[in-house]
C-alpha cells in the first residue's frame, strides 16, 4: 500500500480523479497532510501490529507506514483535510467518519492477533 493509493482513494471520496484539472494544489498538500495523519493514527496502528511508527515526512511514492487496515481512515482524513476550505460541512462529515472508524478498526484487528496456544494449568 502506498501513499498514492490513499491519495487516489481520498480523491474518489471527493468525486475527483488525478486527471481532473485544477488538483495540483491537492497533490502538493497531500504528502504533508499524510505525515500529520500518520502521526494521528500511529497509536491505533500500534494496537493493531505492535509497531511504533514515527514519520518525519512522506511522499506520494512512500509506502504507507501504518497497518493496512488504517488506510481507509487515512483516506477519509486526507479527503477531509483537502476539501476543508472549499466544503467545510463535507470535510467535517468525512473527519467524523474517520474518527468513528478508528476505534473499531483497531479493536477488530487487535482482537485478531494470535496470542499463542492456551496451556491448561489447573487440570480438570
């Protein structure tokens, strides 16, 4: 999963594609916003895969550094941040959806982690 995939998903949420004219500003801002988003989602990612992630800067060609299940949240957050000055109501809706998805993604994915076999210690 790359940051480009997340950017394209964010554009799709906004009804846009990379080929639409006038989106140069989005492409310029996206890497900086993804760096902020990554830091906001790092704790959720740690709950999922146990890794601590710190990122100083990302490019659209960078691999998405967090657990893959958080990609949808990142796309919603990115779409929200890109559109905020043009459509604040839509931006708030997208951010609220991302915030609502964060705990459920982290909870469902961390519950799926294999903790090893259970050993009988009490004898039945």
